[in-house]
C-alpha cells in the first residue's frame, strides 16, 4: 500500500524515502533527519510500521533510524535484525523518539485515558500512521 501525505503541497512520504524531486525537503543542514519507529501500544496490534529491509534502505539513503526495543517482536522481527539493518535500538519510547523528525506507526497514537502516547513525541515531528 502506498500512502501519500502532503505538507505545504509537497509529497512528504516520497520525500522521506528520497524518491521525489523534492528529496531534500526533509534533510537537515548537515545530516539527514531521524526516523523513529516506536512500539505499537494497542494490545490487538501485532504489526510494526517498517521492516528491517526498509530500515536498511533508509539508512542507505543517509537517514538515522531509531527503533524502540521490542517494536518488532509480535511481527517476528528481533531487535538484532533491526540493529543489523542499521537502526539504533532505543530502550524506551522517549529515547527512541527524541529528536525525531518523522515517526512511523501502524495505528495512530492513543491520545486519551491512561495511555497518552503523544507525550514523548517531539514537537513538529511528522507522524505517518494508517
């Protein structure tokens, strides 16, 4: 499934993957933006937002990728597989999300009740979720 997200008329998702003509849109001054993949918090969700193969492609494009420890366990992806692909493994959601410019999730974060997922999300980060 291909997802297009537009910010200020530019296709953000294709820019994140470096496929669009505006590929430098999400690039910081001296290094590429950090992409974060936190664990899914909903008990019925077994998927993870990206696989180690996609991590490898993002890292090859120069992006810094951080994956929360255990994010891929329910999908049979180990922390070691993400690390081997080039990701940094964060011990907590806060550590994983710190400094991220783009956050990939399968499901939108819970915003109410006891499970307030948005608290550690960096201000101004772009969230891509289904």
